[in-house]
C-alpha cells in the first residue's frame, strides 16, 4: 500500500489537483480522507466523481494536523486492502503539517499566497512541491518564485501544476507510482509543537494566572490518564476530554482508565 | 543549447484516432499559429510542446528537438529552461520597482555578471519595452501600477533579453495597448521559434504556417500566403495608427489629421 499526503493552505488547490491526479491513477483502488477543522465537502466531490471510498475527518477543538497524525494509523488499518490512501490536510497549521517519512509528502503551494520563506515544515519538509495558480501571473514571477521555493525546500522536486487545466497532474501521478510501499510503523517527518499552556487546555480568559492554573490542572489530569486517545470517554482525544473536565462538562471518571479515581 | 528544429510526431485525437500527418518540422526563426474553436485542443498542444512530451500525455504526441529527446532539467530548471511562456494573464504581485524586479529576474536566470552589465541589460529591456507600448515605462515605476499594455510589453522584452528561451509559447496575447507585430518581431529577431494560439489576424496571418485544430487533433496545416502577409501588415498598420492617436488623446492633444495611406511597418517579407 502507498500513502500520499497533500498539504497546503486553504484554497491552494489541493482538491482540484487531486481530482486531475486521480484521473491518471484509475487503475488503482484508492481511499481518500479529507481533514478539516469545522466542515468540508471535498469528500463528497471526490466520491461523486470517482465512486471510491472517501471520508471526512473533522478535528474540532484540536490542531487538525495533530488530529491527522492520531487518525492516520486507524485509516491505514481500516483500508489495508487498498492500493493507495490519499490524505488531504486542512492546511491550517504551517508548523505541524503531518507528513510521514514512509509515504509521499506533497505540498500544494499557491503562488499568490506569499513568500516561500515564511512557510514552515509544510513546505520545507515536502518531497514534492506543486506550485498552483501560476496561470494568474507572469512567467518572470513564476521563475523567481520557483527559485525561492528551492532555497527553502532544497530536496524537493518542483512541479508547476494547475487546478483548472490539470497541468502537472501526470508528473504528480508518476511520483506517486514511484513512491515506496508503506509498511511497519509510520514516523513523522518532524516533531510537532506540544500543548504547552493553559490555552491549549481550553482557557479563554486572557490572564496569566488563570492560564497557569488551568495548565497545572490540565497537566495533572494528563499525568493520570493513559493518553491512549482511544475515544472511550466519547471524545476524539484525551486533550478534548481534559478540556471538558476542566470546563466541568463531564466528570473525570468518564475515562475508564483513570488511576487513583477519587472516591 | 542551439535549437535548429522542432519535430512534432503525430498522436491521437479525442476519439483515439491517429492524426492525419506523420510529423511536422519547424525551424528556428519560424512563427507557427495554432487556431481552432474552444475545446479543439489548442491548449493541450501548447502543453505537449511545453512538456516536450514523449507520448505520456493524453494525445500521445512526441516532440523532439534537433532530432533528439530533451533532458529533464532543460524543461524545468528556470536558469536553463528552453521553453518560455507568455500567458494571457500578466498580472504582477511583487511590490517593487520595474528595475528591481528585472534585476531579481536576471539573477534568477543566472545572467548576472557584474553590476554594470546588469544595469545595462535592465535599460535595454525597458527601452525595447517602450518601443512596443505607447505609454512609457520608467525604471522607477512600481510593477503593481503598470497597465495591461505596459505589462505585456515588459514581459515580451523580458522574454527577449532575460529568459532567452529559444522556444516561446504564446497563449492568446491581447493586442490592446501594444504594437503587437513589433513585439513578435523582437522575439523572432533573436532566432526563436514561436508557437502562438491566436485568432488575431495581425498575428495569425503573419505566421509561417497555421495548425488548424479539430477534436483534439491537428487536422490541417495552412502555409501562409503572400497575400495573407500583406493583409496582416495592413491590419498591423491600423493597430499602430490607433495606438498613436490614442497617445495623442492621452497627451491632451487635438487630433486634426486623418491618415488613410498605409505605409507597412514591417516592410515586405
Ligand atoms: N486560477 C487558478 N485557480 C485555481 C487553481 N487551482 C485551484 N484553483 C481554484 O482555487 C479554488 C480553491 O481550490 P480547491 O481545490 O478547492 O482548494 P483546496 O486546497 O482543496 O481548499 P480546501 O480544501 O478548502 O483547503 C477553486 O476555486 C479552484 O478553482 C489554479 O491552478 N489556477
Ligand atoms: S477514555 Fe481516557 S484514554 Fe481514552 S480517549 Fe478518553 S481520556 Fe483518553
Ligand atoms: Mg480541498
Ligand atoms: Zn499545529
Ligand atoms: Zn498552548
């Protein structure tokens, strides 16, 4: 089985490009998953066009890329009979971008959306960078942009792609076909930032004392749960569970694994 | 790399039928028109040429340069790329002066030798852009406020002097605000091969041949006649006349005299 992750800022052309790429991969059995924070219809668009299995994954209260990293193993397990899994990220977090070493990491980079040097791992850790929307500007600027991308993503191959005409789709499909099969444990290309403050545990008041208090409470609870992200408490992740406890929306014994339950 | 010839080997149309020619050869210094209705395969042909495809695109066409396949980096590395592209949209997004922008592009293309030579090159580009557009561009003008005509003129001059790609693809360039024939002459003077998708008679009738597209295939090849060239020259004269009168109006002058007799600009070819 192969796996490809399409990362890129919202509206950069991920879904548009994926559609053309899938056209070139018709002989493969594919599962497509779209991650987003609040809502998406991309999985329906892809399903309509290609009649393959698709799903949406909504991250809600946690960083969509952390969420993707948590969910990817489950998706792989569930679709292990497929030839290829395509993941489209939410693209909201330039820092986290859940690229994995074992699969192919593709950054869909909107040429209109700012300087390449201001992107984080989303761009710098991609195996392949597909630059979109080049049709809207001059060739001279496309060339300049390309050389700026190469400065920060030194090892990436660069493709000029277009979500309207399908330009570049053949090259992307080629790269997917040549990418290795994933097996064994998957590893992230780079570490993601941790949850480090009270805001991460859902604090809303801008106040350092309250934030600190919230953080210690959150950390204390986090130390007592097994951090399995198993979902038995009804939340997608332990962090969301902790937020809900601190917000007094649920009791902490909703997590069946809680050690040293208060009597 | 010196380019003497491009060869297009036939592929298939949308129904999978073979195109009705074996191969088309195009020599350095030639202009090739691509005509046909929307959806007839014009852009796909440009795409095949830009990719220098070897049968991997949906038309299965093969393109050779000087009878050989082309290495990949000559297709993609901006410093060495042999194909230049002039697209319909020539908007800029970099907030900087014309001079600074050209300098950055010269660096990117690996053509910076010394401060002196770069400065000269920038001036040359702006001067020749100004022979193409009616509204003068100065080196301190901000890119973002260039008019459509000025942007087009600047990009043509840039293609001629900075990009130096020996093969140029032009997708429906508008002639508003520029002396379009002079623009192409500037490129052709440098021995380039030009492919242009256009229905503008000033351009289409001034090519060496026109490829007529139908259902995804090249269905006919028309060799431009002397008569057609004459018509193109005449239309080009009218276009330039319009541009001159427009400049008079812009400068706040009165337009007193009606000129009816055309003196062809390009001379007889
Ligand atoms: N001009 C131009 N428009 C494009 C190109 N690629 C995509 N678009 C347009 O950009 C818009 C967003 O494209 P999508 O493919 O939905 O972007 P996305 O990255 O999947 O967006 P999210 O999934 O919401 O993050 C659409 O209107 C596309 O038609 C391109 O290469 N050129
Ligand atoms: S039940 Fe406990 S371990 Fe499982 S997700 Fe909820 S908090 Fe985490
Ligand atoms: Mg999308
Ligand atoms: Zn993040
Ligand atoms: Zn935090």
